[in-house]
C-alpha cells in the first residue's frame, strides 16, 4: 500500500492523501509498498504512533510546498526594496532622502502586502501550533511580525514613534529563506528514509507446522522461524537457527565486507543474504527492529544544515525584540 508523508514532517505517514495532522501541509506520496512495513509491523500501534506524532511534532508551513516558500521569498524580497528606500532610518544611515506627500501610506501599503503575503505561513503555523499545544518558532515569528506591523500602523496614523516596516520586511525575508532551506533538507531526509524502508522485502517465507508458508511482511510475528534463501533480504532482526552464509550489511552498518553468519549469529532486517540458506528466529520486527530505530534517528536529525541551526537558535530569540519599543 502506498504511503503519504509530510515534506516537513517525514515521521508522519498516512495510508491516504490529505493534510499533515499538525501543520496542514499537503501530504506527498513516498512511493512503494515497502514504506508500510515499518509502520504496520508494530501490530496495533499505528493509532498510538499517529497520536505521538501529532503530540511531538511542531506545526509548520501549513498548506505550502517547498517551492512556495521560495516564491514567497523572491516576491517579498522585491517588495522589501522600496520599503527599505522609504524607511527614514535607512535613509538616515545611508545619507539620502526620499520624501513625497503620502509616502507613509505607500510604506503602509507595501508593509501590509508583505505582512499578509510573506507572513501568512507563519500566521497559519502559529494557529496550528496553538491547537497542537506545541508552541515553537512559527509562533515566535508570527508574534514578532504581528506586533511590528500593528505598531507601525499605529505610527502611520498618529502614534508617536518610528515605524518598523523595514524590520518587518527583512525578518519575513530571512525566515522564508530559512524555512525553504529547512524544507529542502528535510525532503532529502525523507528520501533517505525511503531508501532505508525499501530494504525490506514484501513477502516472507516462514516455517509453520513443518511446512514453508509465504506470508506478507506485516503478518510476521516475533518468535516465528523465517526461511531465508540465497540472495533474499532479511525481513526482521533475529538469531540464526540453522545454516551458514555471508550477509551484506553495508547499507545499514557501513561494513563493506559481507559478514559471516552461522548458528546463534545475529542478523539485521534489511541486510541481504549471500549464497547460503538460513533459518532465522525472529527477535524484533516492525517498530522494535534495528531498521526502524535507524529510520527514527534519520527523522529526528533531518539532515540539519548549519544555516537552519543558526536561524532556529538565533533569529527566534532575537525576533521578539521588535516589539520592545511598545514598552
């Protein structure tokens, strides 16, 4: 069965297309029936798994794809240029002057456009995070740009002070770019996860009542005896009961040389059997397998880039400083 995942939350897997349970982003197919093996083989834990995913994941990028953030960034960047030119603080810093009747209303109009268009993903993300009770960076950014915008509007209509339109615009630009980089890196992590899950076979041969029976991988239970023929993939973690072979574990452990496996030797789900035939007693399947733990590790780290780390650790902490003049 085909599975669908969220580009921002690779740990979210669904049987049908739809929206991410937290961020509302459109789910995309991850391809291949193999994706279901790691999830389904948990035997009765899928509902609990989705509940944990909804509780543990941050809400981000509602209703948008990776390219959408890049498009919003470029359009917002173009709008930022006249905002910078019309901002009195920038004019003072650079020593030039551009004034004309109604310039503050032009600045207001531009600021409103970039706040609504560029800031919309963060505003939606804030609502989602609050509903999920998982307050995160989207909420911080949304609060910062909202307070900056509201205060700037008040200045335009008579409140004493200096507007924050240029700070609002540049913050939105930076965060849109940062989130695009983040989504792109997480899509790479999602593809890496797919390659791991694809290591599992679709069908398994087990020994029941002295006979070899072929079953689906999701029906495999701990304690069953699996018959692994030469060249087949290992369906689950287990101990060798009979036989001798050399197992290719390079995709899982990085070991380039096939590892010798004989009686009482441990085998790992996803590795590839060599020339020998084996009988293996299953010790871990589904969520308890080494492959699933490896996939979880892949999801958690999500191939974080140094740029994303900088944006997550520095900008959110500094962005709420924008409202300080209100005090």
